[in-house]
C-alpha cells in the first residue's frame, strides 16, 4: 500500500494507544479477555491468543466483515448504524478501542453538535443533557461588524446543541452495548496488513496478541493535532492553543452561542445551562505562549483578561472551572480509501475547532459509509462510492474552517474593516448567510 490511510492509521497508533489508559479492574479485564477469546474461537475455529502472522491467515475464513478501529463518537456511531439498519445488521462487526468508554467522562471538551448531526444521531440515541443553541452571534474584536444567525430564519427547532464529549460517548456506548457488535475494550490495534481479499490486524489486550481477519477495516482512530504526525493530504500548525473550561456570567443570554474573532484566534462561548442559563463552555484560542501563561493565572486574573478579550455582552465573568489546553492544527489524508482500509472522522481530517465542524464532519463520514455499505455490502465498491460521496463536503468544510482559523488573525487595519463589512453584508444578503449556515449545519450530501 502506498498510502495515506494506512500511514495515518499507523501514526495515530503510537500516539494514542499507549499512554492514556486508565485501566479497568484486572478481574473484569480477564473475564472480558476470556469472553473475547471464546467468541473468536467459536467464530473461526482458531486457537485464541495464538500469534499467527498475517500471511499464515490468508485465505482463511473472515473473523468479521467490518472491523472499526476507534470507539470515539465517530467509530461508535458507525457501529450503531451498521447494527441497526436492516441492510447491514447481518454483517459481523468488530469495534476496537485502546480505552474504556468510561474514560471519556474526564475529557474536558464541550462539543457543538449541529442540528444536522442531531437528525442522523436521533435514530440511535440522543443524549438527554444537550443544551440547545437558538442563536449564534459572530463578531470581531477591535473592529465593527457582526452577524446573527437565528434558528427561526431556518425553520429549525435549534441551530445546534452543546454536549460534553463524555456524554456523547456514553450515549453511543449504550447503543452499541445493546447490539451484537463485538467490542474489544482496552485493546490496542497495530498497523493493518492488506491482503488480496481482506485485511489482517494484530490486536493487543492485557499482554495477549492475536490477529483478526476482516473484509474491510475502518480507521476511526481520531486523535488530537498534537498527538498526530503530519497528514499526507496537508498539515498546518496554527500556532494557536485552545484553552477550554466552564465559565459563568453575570448577565446570561440563554441559548445564545458566541464566536468572537481576535487577532490571536477565535473565542467561542457555548451555552451549557446551569442556574439561569449562566454557564458557558469556553474555547479561547490564543498564541501558545499566552495560553500557557493564562492557564497558570489565578481565577480572578484569568476572568478579567477574558472580560477584556470578549467584552461585556453578558456582563462579568464570575467563575472558571476545569481549565485544559489543546494545541491546534490541521491534518488531512489525501485519500480516504486505500485498498480495503478507509479513514473517517479525525483519522481522515483533524480541524481547528472554529465553527465547531470536526465531529459534525466525522459523523457525516460515518453516516455516508453506512449508506455505502448498505447499498454495496462490505466491498471495495462500497468504499469507492463512499469516497466519491464525501469529496465535496470534505473540501468545503476543511477549506472554510482553515480560512476562518487564519483570516481573522491577520491584524491589518484595512483587512479588519473589510472583514467587518463582510460580516455586516451577510445580514443584508440572506441567501449567502443561509447557504453558509446550512453548510455548517448539514454539509453536502451526494
Ligand atoms: C478544543 C476542541 C473543541 C472542539 N469542539 C468541537 C465542536 O464544537 N464541534 C465539533 O463538531 N467538533 C469539535 N471538536 C472536534 C472533535 O472533538 C473531534 O472531531 C471528534 O472528537 C473526532 O471524533 P473521532 O471519533 O473521529 O475521534 P476521537 O474522538 O479522537 O476518538 C478516537 C478513538 O480511537 C481510539 N484509538 C486510537 N488509536 C487506537 C488504536 N491504535 N487502537 C485502539 N483504539 C485506538 C482512541 O482511544 C479513541 O477512543 C473540538 C476539538 C477540540 C480539540
């Protein structure tokens, strides 16, 4: 294989699979190991735990039709759709993750999930703790111009919803647990090896290594920019770090999300509820040195700096909880499909969080892959149809996100005025504003 997909798969592995396991009780682990081994043995007649090389297995029966590496929200959504749809529910599906789903509870990210994503997730399960976004206020610091996007303009119940990363994972994990999907938890996947008719994958769990043979392998290994190596399709370090946390304000505007562009990067405030709707998830993108300094500031000083950067549209910032930092960049693979391996979600593209597109795009990847497998079965034909169907949406979403992440950081007075004009003009050219908002919410389906 010459390719990017498998390269990307390999890159993610070193980064993600090793370090961050919280580990489950040993007994439970051993029990799961035995159950996994027995299930595999009965499926293949193979001796579980054996360490056979991939070429010894060529031509042997398949263990699974589809193996998904990565039980993040994108991999789990795919597993859920495959198990629930009538056209794919007879496929045997494996889901592999280096972590336990409970580990996601400590992830500090809050995610804006679009109305479009809600519509495709709802048939699986929709988390109860989502906070609706009715209006989005976009502005730039130090220059005139702003634009408002309201759900009523689009005839939608909401523009999007704010959820904790852990809540999305928890909700999808419940879906997957109720299906026959074979879930290998606390199990690390190695580099897949392509064969003529399938893919062989070595997996390691609690010191036991074994190989799986599948017709197709889906890389949903995700990851964060600073954990990944450069993507074959393009890579850009934005020299920005996102400081995240939960803040409270003195004059809340419930269900309003704010995106304020500054010369160091955007500040997003996403409503998360709380008493009087006063809690907001903060994503404050700034230069890495500034982020490192701000991460260490006492709360009062931090809130004061935030007030200066954001302004007083919601009164004063009164509280900050759970600060964490994420270095930001762009990584994309040049081809989603390589032989019988396909990449979706962050394994295919890792984006800047401006405009909240990463997970939404990844869910559309997973949904389109489920469509292609429904139509063509677990075959290279399905992967080719999938790749074709995703080209335009990926290009537009990656391009728009990359432009937004950089455009507002060019601190040139004339450009600031032009950007202000553009933001204001959006208010007066509804079709353009509508087209932009709909791309952000629904992407492009082919
Ligand atoms: C600060 C911040 C804010 C964001 N805000 C938004 C937002 O508002 N809206 C939005 O749409 N997106 C947002 N995103 C992006 C979003 O978080 C990602 O796009 C999304 O999490 C990608 O999901 P995924 O399932 O592809 O990957 P991940 O969530 O990274 O999950 C990958 C899984 O694969 C497993 N794994 C990896 N390698 C292996 C291996 N070798 N073997 C076994 N398991 C493996 C990992 O353990 C993990 O569970 C934000 C990102 C950041 C950093």
